[in-house]
């Protein structure tokens, strides 16, 4: 009887360790090393690169179409601002995403226009 109680106690303790480690792994309180999370929260995270590249493409196209770099920049930045306002319904407004939009728009608006013949 004492042996079965000891085995049962050891088994429940082992189950508690497994459950505890699983809970720790799924918990948001577990610290993730900075080198792992840098790409998720840094300035070059994929989301911000997508903002910059889409803004670049839109501004370059608008610059070629209108031949007015200021208009192309303003148009593209207003789209980025509208997107951030739309996203702020579900998450906080991210000024860094808007800055990535502005960088992409500025570079795109500075793309040289093709010469007309």
C-alpha cells in the first residue's frame, strides 16, 4: 500500500511538472531572448518593410503617371495614414509604420520620370 501511494504521488508530481512546463511555454510571461525577437519588433521587421515597399511602388507609379513628385508623395502618404487609422480600430496607432510609409513614399516620389519624346 505504501509503495502504490509513493508511485501515485511521484506520478502526479511528474504530471504537474509536465503541465507546468507546458503552461510556461504557452505563457506570455516567458522571456524570449532579444536576438530572437529583434526581427519581430525592430525597425526592419517584415511588416515595416512591406509598408515601405508598397509606399515606394505606389509613389513611383503616381510620380510617373502625374509627373508631380509632391502629389505622388502626398497621395501615397495619405493612403498610409488611412491604413493606420483603419488598423487603429483593432490595435494601437503605429507611428513607426507611418514613418516607413513616408520613407517609401519619399523614395518612390524621387524616382526619375521617363523622358517623353
